[in-house]
C-alpha cells in the first residue's frame, strides 16, 4: 500500500473526509431551489423559455438563503450542454458537460470573486480587460461577484460601462446581503431577485427529508426548535442540525437541542405567560428560576415570551396561523385559548414592556436579576385596567361625586389632533365666570356644605377668600405680549402672537382659540407664565368660538388696509401712473416728533383726517 493510499484510508477512518450537511445537500438545480424561492424560479423559467436572458443578475437576501448556490445553478443553466441539448435551459435533471465543475467552483469560464477581499478598482480593471476574450470551453463567460456591496466607489464606477454593454459572451451575477449599499446605477443595469427567508414550515420539511436520507432519528419538536433558531436560513439550520446530531450521538432529541441552544421549554414558556397574565408574581418568579437553573438563558426566555405574546395576538385575527408545523401542540392549543380571553390592549402592553425589557436584560451585568424585574413589572401590570376601562371608571366616579363635566367635543382650531381644555391646578379661586347663561346658584367645581370649614375637592383645599389682586394688569392679548417682552421670554411672545386668537379675557381667566400648528403644550405653558408674571392663578382654556384674529393676522390685515388706502391716494396714484410697473411694497407710519404733535393739537377739528387716510407723516415704499 502506497503512502498516499494509506493517508486516504487514515483520513477516512478518522472521519476527516466528512462533508457537513450544508455542503452535502446544497441544491444542484432549480428543482431543489423551489423550497422557499418559488417566485424567482418561476421568473427565470419563463425568461429562459422565451430567450429573454439578461446580461446581469442581482441576488439579494439574508445569509444562508442560497444566493451563491443560486448563482452557480444560474451559471450552470447558462452553459448547459449535453449530447441532446446545447442551449440555455432550466431543466438540469441530466448533468451536462460543465455542470460538475461549475457546482464545485473550479470551471475556467465561471469566475467567482469575493468582493470582501477584492474591493479595489484594480480588481475590477482586471475583469474589464478579460471580458474581451471569449470563453475557453463554455457558452458564456460568467462572473460571480459575492458580497458586491463591499466594492469601493471607484470599483463600482469602473464597472458601470462594461455592465451596461458587456460582450455577448459575458454574463454577470452579483450577490449581496446589503442591497441598500449597492449604487442605484448598478441596480438599474441588473435584473434583481430578492431571495426570501425560508419559512419555518419549509425548513422543518427540509430537515425531515435530510434526516431520513441520513438514517437519523429526529423528533419533530427538535426539528421545529432548529427551524426557529435558523431564522429563515437553510445553511444556519443545517449547521445546527449537524451540531445536534453530534450532540445527541446520532439522534436528534428535543431535550438535547434545547440544552444545546440554551432554550427554554416551550411548554414552560406557556406556563410562565399564564402566571404573568394572571398577575401571579411569586409563581412567575419560581417558574423563571426553574428554567434558569435548567440552563435557559434569561434573554432567550424573555424573547420566547415575546414570541408567544405575538403568537397569541396574531391568532386573534388569523386563527389559521395555529396550523404552523413549527408550533408544538401545547403552543397551538394554549395560544388559541389565550387569544379568546385576553384583550388586545393587554397583549400590546405586554409586548411593549418586553421590547423594552429585553435590551435592558442584554446590557445588564446581572441578566437573571434584570429578567426577574421585567417579569415583576409584567405581572404587576396585569392588575392594571385597560386605558378605556380606566377612562370609563373615572367618568363614573366623577358622575357619582356630582362634578359637572362638559360633554361637548373640543374644537379643531389648532394642531392636528383633538384638543381638550387645559387648566392649571388651583388652590383658591373665585367662581368661574359663565361662558353662556346658566341658572343662578353655585355652578363651580365645589359643593355647598353646612359648615364654613375649609372643604376639600380631591386633594385640593379651598378656603373662602377674596381673589388676590394681580401684580400686573392684563386686559388683552397685547398686554400678554408686552409682558412677555418685558420678561425677555421670546418663545412665549412669538407663540402668542402667531397662534392665539382671544375669545374672552379677565383677571384669572383666559378663553382662546388656537390656529393650526399650535403646540399642544401652549395653553399649559401660558397659564404657568401668567401665574409667574402676575402673581395670581390663571385658568387658560380652549374655546369653541372662533375668537378675534391673532396679532400677526391683525397686523397683516392692517398692513393690507394701509396699502389699499395708499393706492387710492391721488399723489400715490399719480406716481404709479407716471412710472409703469411701479408697485407699493410697504407702508409704514412714522412716529411724529414733539413739534408735529404740538401742531396736530393746534389743528382745528375740521382738519382732522379719518382713520386710515394717508397723512403727510406716512412713509410709502415703492
């Protein structure tokens, strides 16, 4: 026996010649690609049958869905040749002359390049120089560039012209996991195929077929776990299956897979979910502790809990989702039961809290403790009412207390959403002025009691007292704007000028309407500022009445009136007639000097002009 034969025998006996499942069962033709990629196979089939073969293809998808394998099968179809067939075809059941070499990546006319290690313009320049030469033995010279998004900008630019008008004997096939990083100029020159994630049910079927071919016993629950962990990647799933076979000594069992992946028992996840929705904190913590001691990763437990929450929510609207073969029988039956009895608002709250709690647990130095805190929050939230129930109970409680509530809808004067009246918290105030005629008697948010002692409304103590006098008189919106200017609050001044339409104003009370685009916090902020500036409490509320124009609107209207008056002035009209194309762009009223004021006082009443007339002191710009 020669040394070479002895080394080969030793390699076979030690198992070093073993091929992993991901390589051994790599698809060889389009029939194998039908698992999860039917749309792409159908499109290519029609294109080849009609002879509409593109010069470049772009394959995109997550890792492990078969981009490189698809590129090799496509290259094999382009160069397919047998004794009976000598044309591009997708019917590859009979191996052709070039098929074996192409699938093994060693054909001289099918050049594979990894863009991750060949990113520069020099590599692309080499391709450009070689495309002019015809293929050695095949029909087409095919360039397969994997991870094409990693090419440099100069490399992409250098490839554009050749990609748009390649020689007839050249085809390009690109593969990438980051399609957004590929320039649009390159994408527009390629036919794009998006390889989808392979569904868990398809993966389970694939793994079952491979296990049968390998003569390996595999439990359905174990294959379902592997399919879920693969996240749509056939290569990742087959790698996990290889690991599970080795871990179980040739048998794929659910318990072994669960321990290998650090997963929690799906049935126990259902039990944990049940404790949470019932608000049983102690039982939830005990169940989590048992899973943690059994080897489950705390982050994985919370992730599985989020997945089950999503499943329950989905079953409320898509009951057929329970037929997914990747689900266990416990998940299928229990999720359907929970979907019948748990409100969507509760499920949504659990989902949102888990989305926030999972990254907290991942980033914590004590993952188990962080996960327990998340479970405590979830169980505590189970006792809280839904938002609509809380609102209904609050309304019933308010009605029982005899507190009057306005049932009229809020106006849509400002902002995009529906507004409700804003009101500051008051400790002592006079009865509110009525917005409309009301019957006599106390109508404020107080109830009469026989004794004169201080009375409490909720937690607010109200003592009969005279309304305090304001430090600064505020009788108009202009006074508020002036006060904001004195206090150097430019923001409030600008907001009031632009958005506030006054309806009614008196000491301690301001009713306004708001224009579109007003900030939602404007009324609260205005109430706080008025209290700070005047020393008394203010009730700032949103009125249904339209109100007077804002200061900006009033100034704009006044300016338009001045321009109109100026246009009617004889002198101005003569100037406009003398200079064609001239127009009035501004009219400004100049403040009179002391001498002019004295002269105006001395003028007789008959000489006084009406408001709005253009006077000698006005400045007109053309």
